[in-house]
C-alpha cells in the first residue's frame, strides 16, 4: 500500500503531557502484583493471562490501589492525545534477556529466575483495569492480554511490531476494526538505544474545512495487516478517515500502510496526503525509559516507531502493550454494522451482556502485530 510516511520524517520534539506516579502509589501497585503472583504461582497464567483465577484477583483487588493510581492512568488530557507516565519502579536484572520473539517472551514469563516479566504483566492489568476494561485479540499473541513487542529475525522490514530497520508508519491501532481500543498503554521494559515512539494527534493538525469533509466521507476500506492472513470472506467496506465525535471534536481512523488509497478519487487522495503531511508536521517523539508508560488516546492520536538496528543479543528494545476499552466513550453508531473481517476480542472484564453479543464470530488473526 502507498501513503506510508517517508523514512525522512522530521521528528519535532514538542512537549507532551507528563505525569508522575507518586512513590507510595507506585510501590503499592508493585506490591499488589507481587502478592497476586505469589498467591497464584508463576506458571498458571503466562500463556494468555486470562485465566479465571487471575482475572478474579485483578477484578477484586484493583480497588485496593490508591485513588491517585486511577487519576494517573486517566486518558490523556491535552490535544496531543498522549501522556508519559513516570515512576513505576523496575530493574533490568529482574527481566532477563530481551526474548527473540513474542512467543518466547510469553512462555519465559513463567521463569522464576526472571519474575519481573510476569509481575509487570500483572501490574499493567491492574493499571488497565483502573483505567477501563483491558482486552486482547483471540488471534494476536495467542489471545494474551499483555503483548510483548520485541524485534524478530526475518521481520525487520515489515509494517509490524516485530520490525526494526524500517520506519513503522504512524497508525491507529487496529484501525480496521470497530472494537479497536480507545486507550493504549505501552510500557518500556528496556530501551538502551533510546528508540523513539512517534505520536501525532489529529487535533493538532490544520486542515481546510473541505479536506475535513472529504475525509469524513467513507471512500476506501482499511484492511487488516499482512499478519492477519489473506483472502478474507467479508467485503472490504469503505470507512471514513476523520469524523466528529459527540463532543464536537475530530477523531481519526488511519493506517496508510493498509489503506488502498490509490483506489480513491483525486480529491480524496489529495486530502489524505495533506493529512499525512500534517501528522508528520506535528509529530512528537518520546523515547521511553524503563518503567515509563505511554498512554495513547487511540481515537485521537496515531503512533509508530523510528527505525533502529536490532542486535538480537538480548539487549534490544522491549515494550509491553495492553489494549483498553473505555465503556463511557461511544463511537459512531454506524460502526456497529461493520464486519471487522471476522476478528474477535478477548474481553474477560466486559459485562456479560456485551460478551453474549460477541459469540459466534470467527477469528483468524495472525500473530505478528503493530505496536
């Protein structure tokens, strides 16, 4: 697909919102995660993290955390659509080497010699439950609720989270799907080369009214990425790129690498190119340090990653990601009729009435994902 931002993207180091998790709250989160891990053991939940015993403990005990934790993980409060949350204590030795693949990261979490990975998974589930409803995808990393983002041999040039040597084009996470996250939580385990995550907010762009109207017209589809397979039975329905939410603010669904923009008319292509240029102009580029958490409003901001050279020696960049649904936030009613290409969420915290509506949908999603 064309329309991917150039490798020459200019990174403007604008300030974005920063928050601090106060030391008492940070220690409380870590202590609660340690207690849950000790009570349940290290091997029961590592593959998927949606074992009923673990879900019950998260559900029952997240309320024990200080109120300042919920305040810290609220959605970003500025037009930048992103917030860096600092203060979570981690040490490099507790994680062991960066795994060569997400699968090894998942299975390796059961290693008692490096308990930090599983414990951080539980921390993120607690924080995500304080923010909203954590969920995963049935076919993404085997349905695991916390995904591990590491470079993998053979995937260096893909538009996926396992890539490294290519620019990961800014995108809305799971833009093709009507049940995509409202909020993303990206947490740094290791980042010795200070590899930057790119963040661009549609609410900081400057587009003409005619361009906004053009991009609000459903014109071309957004397709699942290559890791989801090919030959989908469901029709590729046209979707809007921009629209206005209930509060009158602009929101976005954008994934240029998987949008057949060449099929659109010249006016739409020109408006899309203007949006792409504007997103590049307003790009923020935080390089997360260990223990820092990047909160991304997935309805407002697109994100990607600058290129880097992976060493595959156990010292490479390692992030963890969790998707969060915000029950109080409603999207356009028209999205309810989308087919989602058969992809289904794993939503153990969702109300039973919502889970019932999901039954019977097939899911063939692949295992290499975008961060």
